[in-house]
């Protein structure tokens, strides 16, 4: 077992790099392990030499036979993904290098094109983009970029239970709005936002609505043929697919400017040679994730979520961050979030890791920050309390025994 030193609060601590076979991974909201279906879908592409040309490894934008074969496979995968989210046509799906790119592209690409559209219609004011304070950094940083480029950016705060209410949007939106971007599900506490109501309000002011659907995909259904949502972002690694692959849904005829410029791939909407290997794994994993509800998997996870909230609430100094009613469908079935009095989350994460349990103190993208979670602060949780937060998240490979053992491990850590 190799060891390495980690700088933690100005002190060097030694941690093992090996992971034991009985390690219990409870950080699925950060990333999920690759599933068998994704691996099997990618295997045909993992060949070398001349054989690679017969399995779709050529550039799908080339005109020769290997290129046309790769293109046919790419378009078949696009159709399969489009059917999962009930897009009106496959061309509404743009494959990207991940959800961060999809979020950046949606905010910057749609906002700039929508602003130009408003200007052609006679609008002479400052364009407004509306988002929330509990979004992923990929959305928040893109909003900062737009603000630096002379857009008015309005940030909505959630209520104490982690929801962006329709009234909060109605109170600030006006005719200057070009884009509203509100996540489908929060990645820390799991609250499911009323995106259809928010999208309807957005359209009353002739603006467009985007949602970061990364955490929600595979846990709630998406039907964009019937939905009011204009654009949505997805990531493969949140549904047991490979990392570095994502997708952006953009409804036909929505104004859109390409964000990545170059060779004009993806119908001139996202330049760069497509990652056919990764896309194949993404689509296979997504199909399995979408089928989870029919297979009873989400019901099983819902039971584990309720069990954890009940058991953890009994531990001294531990309280749920929000009140999640048993069997509530207003929160994701696979995320549990608690506050532990008298401890900092980094300490608990390391202690639990040494006991063989992997959890987080919040979003993986901010896991090395010693600042309290921006999500919890926006919800009104005090800074001291927020520093003691724990997020436990799980998925299809998590067993009831795993969560029962976790409860005992946490009890030992805080005793």
C-alpha cells in the first residue's frame, strides 16, 4: 500500500492511496462508478490497428468508408439518447465534453443569441440573465462571465428547505430577461425544483429557460416534447457512464451561438471531434439509469434514504439539514444531507475514510475549500453549522447493509 502526504489545515497528514475491496462508496452525487452496460458498449471501440477502422474508431466527420461508419454509429447513439429524454428530434441533442461545458455553452451561447434576437426586435436596454444562488459552479461562473460582459445578472435565493419558488422568479423577471437557468435538482441537499412552473413564467416574458439536469437525470423522467424547458445539460459520469462526456439538449429554433469554435462539428454547434467511445458508454449507462424506476431501483434507494434520515437523526448532535418527509418525492431518492454539531466536515470525511466509508462535505467541485457551502449559506444555515455538513449519496451498487454499517461508523466517529 502506497502512502502520500496531504496538506490539511496547514498540517501534513499521511493517507493510504489503496482502497480495500470492502470499502463502501457513498459519494455517488460526486461521481458514480462505471456500470457493466457502459463498459460493454465501449469494448468494441477498444481495439487497435486496422481492426479499429472496422469498429467505428475513424473520425465521424470524414467522407471515406470508416468515417461514414463512425458517423452512422454516432447518429444512432444520438437517436437513442434523444428518445430517452423524448426530444422532438435527434438534432436537438449536442454531445459535449461534460456538463460544465454544456452549462457554459447554454448560458453564454443562448444568452448572447437571445440578446441579439431582442435587439433585432427593437430592445435597447441591458439584457438580464436570472439564475439561483444554489446552482453548480459551472452555472454560477458562467453567470459571472456574462455580468463582466455587461449583462444584468439576478440571483434568486432558495427558501429554508432548498427550493426556488415560482414567486421569487415572478417578483424579479421583466421584459429585459433573455435567459433563466435553474437546476432540476440540487447536488447537495437533493431538492427538486419546480422547473416547469419556472419555465412557464419565463416564457411569459419571451425569455428562454435552461436547466442543469445533471443530478436529476435517471432519477426523474424528462419529456422535452411536452416540457416547457428550452435547454438542459447532462453528464455521463453521474449515471455510471465515463467521465468527460456530456450532452446539451437545445430545442429546435431556440437562438443559440456556438461556444466552442473550430471545425463546425455537431451541426456547427460544438466544434471538436466527437468522443464516440465515451458517447457509446454514456448512452448505454443513461438507458440503464432511465430504466431504474421500472426496475424498482429508485424505490429501493428511497427506502435507504428514509432509513438513513431516521437513524442519523437519533445520533447525538446530528440533524437533517432539511426536513424530508418519509417517501417524499420533493427530494432525490439517493441523497441524505445532515449537519453534525461540534465537528468540521473535513474531519469527519477523513475519519470515515479511515473506517472504509467514502462520503463528502458537499459538492465535489468545492471539496478542497474550507469555506462553508454556498448552498447551505444561501438557505440560511449559519457558517458554523455549514462547516459541519455531511452528504451521503448512493446508487445501484449500494446495499442496505452498506448504509447500516455507515450509521455505526459515524456513531463511532462522533462518540
